[in-house]
C-alpha cells in the first residue's frame, strides 16, 4: 500500500553510527509517495537552525541495507536529502485525524555540567498537531492561529501525537503511538 506525499508518519529505522548499528524512530512528513520499492523522503526538523529554514533538508530512508550502503558511498545531491538509514516500518500518525504535521521548538531548563546552575536548551520535535494552549489559557485547535499566538506570547503547551521506539527485547523494536503534551513552546510551523 502506498503512502501519499504529505502524510504525517513515524519511521522505525536502523543506521550505522560511528561503526555501531543503532535503531531509532523519526517523525515527519513524507515528501514523496512511498511504496515498498521506493526511498522514503522525510521532511523532519532536528534543531533550531533547521527549523528556521524555509525547507529543511530531508532525511532519506532506504528499503534495503544494500541501497543504504551504496548511498553512503555515493550520496545524492543535498537538495534531495541526507542519507539517514534503512526503514524497518512506517506508520501514519493518527490516520483518522485531519490535523497537519508540524515541527515545533521547546525551551527547557537543564542543570549545567557542574550541577550548580540551570541553562536553557531549545529542543526540536515533530509530529501531528492536536491542540495548543497559550500561557493565558486560550485553546487553539488549528495550527495557523496557534502559530500567531506563539509568536505573540510564547511559552504555552502543545498537545501532539508521534511515534516512539519501544524495545521488544532481543534487539527487536516496535513503533508505539503516543499523545504527548509539551510545555515551553517557543515556535511552531507546518512541516512539509
């Protein structure tokens, strides 16, 4: 079954990181129609710098280990995307929801390395928008007004859906659907 371009998905994958094979999951929006025979081109935001780009670089997930290894040796043009991994499974996020795929930035406070103070860090997330509540308590069920609210008065909470990685034991993993609330939202955008 084909997954149309523009679908909000979670991708379970494996990849080579510093000589070690690792599993992971990324959420985002498909930029191409995906079949069992095609590369999956995923619109995804990993950090604040990418969030600010008009069209962030895509991540490329290959259907076989051989295709992935060949792409590592001879990567496509950067305009196509970045070679990322071998896809194991792809699932649409809340297929019955008409809400769009989004990326957002969250500011969190963490202890510094010495444990003597707090530093702020901006984290990027991707998933399907469900609802935003402003710091003043106004609830937004549509993305465009939520974007404007965050621009005017950042720091509210966002309810969104995404997939996460769950271990099945013995080195096997599965995708688990989650609905999560994050606070400290400083920016929100449609994800394409």
